[in-house]
C-alpha cells in the first residue's frame, strides 16, 4: 500500500538533485563567451586543449589520485563488460595520464581542458556538484619557474574574464610532508595533524603532538606552521625560523619564499599572502599550493599546486603543476556590465515568405554573424523581435530597417 501524495510526486517531477542546476539561455551565452575567451588566452600561452572521457574504469580513473577522489566519485557498473566505472570528479589526474601515457615527450607539455565533472558531495554549502571545470597543467618542468608561470597564467585568466582585486594565498605541502617523513608518520596520523593545523588551533596542535610522542623539534615546527601567515614580505623571517629544521624542510620553505618574491615582482597589483596552515589541497599535491580569492566571494574561486610524480602509475614519473576552477561559479562573480556578451552584429526578424531572394539574403546575413529569426505568426514570434531590426520588402527589394 502506497502513502505517496500524487501532488507531491507531480511537483517533484521538476526538481533537480541538490547541487545540480540548469543553465538558462542568457547565462549559457555568457559562459560560452567566457569559454572562448579563456581557451584563446590559454592557447596564446602555448597550452593545447585536451578532452578526457567523462567516465572510465575505476582502476584507471583513481590511479594515483588517492582516497580523496574515491569518495567524491560516482560509481556505476558498465553494462558492456560488468566492470566498475566512475564518472570523473576531477580532470587533473586524467590529463596527467594523457601526458604520461600518450604524449611521448620528455620535455615540457602544456595542456588545458574544460568540461563538466560530477561529485558525490559539493565542496561547500551552496556549491555545485556539477562544476564546469577549467584547468591548465604544465608537465615536465621541475623548476620553480613553472609554478610561477601557472600562478601568473591563473591571475591573467581571471583578469581576462573580468575579475579584478584578486588575493592570492600561497602555501607549500612539501613543508608538512618533509616534517612527517622525518617523524615517520603514517597516513592516519598525518590526517589528524593536518586537521588540527588547518583549524589554526595552536594549543591543540601542541597537545596533539605531545600525545603522539613527537619530538620537541617537530612539535615546535608544526606549531610554527599554525601561526605562520601574512603578507609575502614577511616570508624571509619565516625562513629564518625554520633554520634548525631538516634540509628537506628548509628547501621547501626557501622554495616558497623564492616563488613569492618573483610573483611580487611580476604582479605588483595583485595582493599576495602566504599561509603555512593551508594544507587542504588535493591529496596528490606535494609542493607549492595556492588559492585565489575575489571580491564578493567568501571562498577560493580557483586552486592549484604542484603534484610531481602523479604519472608514475602510468609508467612515467613527471614533474607537474597546474590549476583549476569552476567557470560557471566564476561567471556569477563578474559584474553585470562586464558579463554581457556584446556583439557588433544584429538580431533581425524575417517575415514568413517563400521568395528565393529572401532565402539567399537570410543565408548571407547569418554567414555574416547576425542572428536571424523567422517570425511565422504571433504565437511563434520570438521575444528578441521586440527590439530587433526587421527585413522588409521595399520597392521590390529586401532591406534591413
């Protein structure tokens, strides 16, 4: 016996799952305009477009990506083979596989991508579970200059689509990972410490380190990470505070300081900060990490970082660094005056007429880039015709007026 309410069932027919949205014509037009601008910009920097598959077998999709992506991935059974498949939740590992497995080049590869991904849970309250992921990845360059290029490209991309007053936060996963290696910490213990450091709870970090039996030196450095943040001008003082750390830890701190210094020179109008407690990048990050914030957004609008050796499971351990963002979410932050996609071409309404001359003229107007709409009758009239030009017959000739 069913207790379902027919009216509720009928109403639910039009609802979408939480975190899933439709993009209506005006917004779709704006996003498409941004897509074209961004891909043209990335091409001008030497980044080639790739299109990874929407879904693939789990053992390939999750290779090298870690547990973080596994819990974000929707899984299904392939009706053709019976094997488990997953819908991509992040295209970065897929692009890393393309570089490692298909592009037989030991030098630099610059790749970019744009398409929807699907996640089991949104990244934040109100976030989409179907982001339109845009990203760029630079493979094969270990130098810190590759990280600088990626951050500069991200900032230029955001400027190009109309976002100003950007704030960039820099961090470095290598500092924490080097400390964890010295103390021989397992993954579960590392996760515990990361969670407390990310809350910036200095006393809790000290207490946890003591309960875990960590060395005094490591405990002090974990606490130091918790309180080390600010404008990049103060980073040299932080480097001094890590002077007693292991060579690997010092190298990571110096790497961050050098990158920050170069970025400040190259992007004087961009506000640059560092935060050593920012450790919640993707599970595959192992070097510089960064987040970009914009006016009007309380959370990061773009993230990225270095993830060397992610391609090792595909046969090639490659240096890699890159960024990604949700183009649909970023579109919503752009000022209305900047969001409208302008065009020098017209919208032209055409009467329902079988004149062959009219047909040829309509075809040419469309080839010239105009939006040409047939108005068949009042019921079929397009709303755009209200403020559009009209193609009319005058003295035996068709003219636009």
